[in-house]
């Protein structure tokens, strides 16, 4: 039995025997003992002092004596102000390592009988995936893997936003200015090709807008709005959307294209299919390079009408109400969310309508117990409203919906803007980081004896680890700046640093060769440097459970860093593996090294990161 499980069994038993009351094992607070105190595991006794009618210190002393008398694993204890610090005997650790090495899935939890649907990426088809999508994809992918490790049956999905005015802008720009060019004829990755025309629309639209500002129609607008001369420039910067809707020739064509699409006009639909396919093909390459795949796909072109019937049904049940203009709303004031539009006055859907319908359809398709939406924090309010509406409607999954909200990610030079073409494409970013990793590795020269193909694979593994780890290690709720140079630092809190610990383990094990693992059972002493790594390996199941509960992959990333750092510290402590002071110590440290490698590989895999054979 693992130590946390033993504590959860024996402490409630002890409290019952000593003081006559029951507690839930889940009520226990168990931590690794702080480095400045003696011990391995700490139990907080303050919550039980009132029921025991004793001071926390007295409860801790009594529990300590009980555990020493009734377990083989604990050999001593001490009490610091109500904190019970327990020391694990040496004989426990060799046996524990054997159990880890016999279980390739150590840390993973048994099937819990629940299904989780995770929606992530969900891009628009008017532009390629970019740095913002990278954070979304990495969070969604690693959350999916962590939930699976925590015992869930997981469905990975995305909704592709493949319709709307933004898509029509790309289509119109290519139609007006593309002169029949294709991704093949220009040698351009297909999603980048479509994104180019989205930027081109904005370029031509700005030029048109600037020229129009000198027209009589523009002067009439300024007069009607009574805009003073010194405020003209500021006014035009805010009038842009109004101009698009009321005066712009390009705007009129784009809006007409959207109407033609909705009417099913064959020419428009064929153009839409062709350009969207270019984007899908490009997305697939990017996903493959990131090591990501989906179990199902939903398309906005198929889902944007969903939800209307649900709204009509809700009207009959007084969940929603209709205004005089026939628009449909829901009153969420008592939930401090105000009133929310769910159907326009002309009966057309809004995004909320679609999301209500899509949520129900996904539940019908998958039977998911919980649905997790990985979406930037700009949509926090939207999801609060969505989940509250689903709850009001009595949807069985409503209270198990979660918004994995994350902050924006930028580069050191500032924020990116898609329409202005200042976005860093995901493909270019991956190439840049792999390039930095390649340059650094070639300067070190440790793999230059390998075939070129093997070198390139290692450089790619290092570069992608740098990118993924740097982003995932940050708590999702925090905004962040991604710095490619910092991400590949071999001495910092980075993916390559963790990879290097795994590579070091492999190198030691190669030099160690075969050894008699049973000798480890004769070990007489576990040193502090060994124990730190042991306790971290021991805590891996709790790390997975916490990361799944919090929907926060940074728990796993930071754990992997701590484990790597601990093993590096052990390596530099003077405790040799190969030239150990005894056969027992050699076997034990060999097992410790194997277990460290196993857990590093497992933990990094949950982040979508590989550990190379060499670096």
C-alpha cells in the first residue's frame, strides 16, 4: 500500500480508537514534509482537535504513537505545533520501486466509469492556426490525456467555425484579387494561402475606406454627426464598422456573399468548399506536427441552426420571454448575469442559440458526463451565461460543464492581430523553435556523430518540447509571454531541461548494464538526496488526480521539472550509481534511476512531449 493510502486508512482508524469519532479519509490533509523538518509525510491535525477535545499537538502525539505501534512502514515521528511528521522506514522504499517498475502505468487511475468531452482548438477557416491556437491546443490535448490517466473515458473534439462574414472576406478577396492563384501555383501551405487573402481583404478595405473619407458622402456623415475638425481622425477610427455595413463596396459584396451562401447559391457554395478544404488540409499538417488528433469534428455550417427548437420549447415553459419586437431573451438578473438575447427579432440564431443546441447534440452523440470547453478568457461571461441557461433548462449535464479559461499568449514584441497580418503562424513558430534548438545542439555537438535523419528527429523533439513545456507550465488562467530563446534554455525551467534528466538516466543505465535487482532489498540506508526523488515519484498519482480535478496541466509540467531537478541534484550529490558503495546501493540506485526515467517519460507524455535517446 502506498503511504498516502496507508495514512488515509490508519489515521481515521486511530481517531476512532483514540477518541471515538469517525472522519472521512478525504478530510485528511497530507503533505510532503517540508525540507527543514525531519520526516517524509505530514498530517495536519488541527481539524480534529475540537472533536477530540484536545490540543492539535496532543492529537498529533497520540496519532504518532498509534501509527508507530500499528504499522510497519513508519519508524518514527515528531510533532511541530499540531503538524504530525512521519518518517518512512528504509525497507519500504526498495519494495516500492519494484512495484513502480512492474507497472508501466504507475500513477494512472482505474476507470471511474465517467466520460469527459473536451473541446479545443476550434479554429476559423479564414486563417491558419497561430500562437493563440497553440496554447489552446496544448491545453486541450494535455487535459484530455490527463483526464484519461485519471480514469475518464475521453472524447476529443472541436467545432470548426467554417461560416460567417470573416470567411466571406477571404473568399471575396481571392475572387477579386487572386487571379486564379492556388496553394500549388504559389508554393504556399494551403491554410496560409487562405489567411493571406483575409489579410488582403483588410488591406484593400483600408485603402477603400481611406479614399472614401475624402468623398461627399463622408463629408455628409461628418456634418450629420457634427464632428469638429480636430476630432475627425478619431471619429473615422471608430466609424470603420459602420462604414463597412453602410457605405463600403467591399463590405456590400462580402455581405451579399454571406446571403448567397445562406441561400445555398451553387457558385458561392463551391467556392466556399474549395477554400475551406485548402484550410482543412493545412490544419491537418499542423495538427500532425504537433502530435494532436481528434475523435470527432463539428462544423458551424451544420450547427448554426441548432438550438432554435430548444428555445421555442423553453418559451412554452417560461424559461425564456419574448419582447415586443419578437426577439427572445432570458432573464438572469438573479444570477447577476443580466438579460441575454437567445433569438433575434427576425428569428435568426445568435452564438448562444448555437451553443445551446450543440451542447445537447454532443450529449446525445456521446453521453458525456462532463463537457469541457477550452476557450480564452475573453469568453468568460459567455460561458457563465451558457451554463446557467443549460441549468435553467434542466439539461442533465449542465452542472458538469466547465470552461477551461486561459489567458492570452503573446511574443516579447507585443500583441498579435490577424487582420493586420502580425500574427505568428503556428507552423512558423514551431519551425523557429526547432531552429533555435538545432543551432544550440549543433554548437554543443553531442549528437553530430549520428546520421543526419536521427539528428533532425532529436532537434525536432527538443524544439517541440521547448515550445510545449514553456506554454503548459504556466497556470492557464495567467496571461503569458512566449520567448523562444528562453524556452530552450538547458538550465532553466524548460522542456529541454526535463528531457536532459531523462537522457541522463538513460546514459547511466547504459553504463550500469545488468544488475541484480534483488540486492536492493538488502539496503540499509536511504540518503536525503535519494529520498527527495523517491517522495516525488511516490506522489505521481496525486499529481495526476489534482491536475484532472483542477483541469490544469501545469501541475504535471511543474512536477516533471521538480522530479528532473531532484534527480540532477541526486546525480551531483556524490552518490554514485555505477560505483556505489555496495551491491545493495547500486541495485537500489539503478532502480531509482529506472523509475525516474519511467515517470519522466510518463509525465512528459501527458504533455505531448517525447524524451529523445540522446541530446
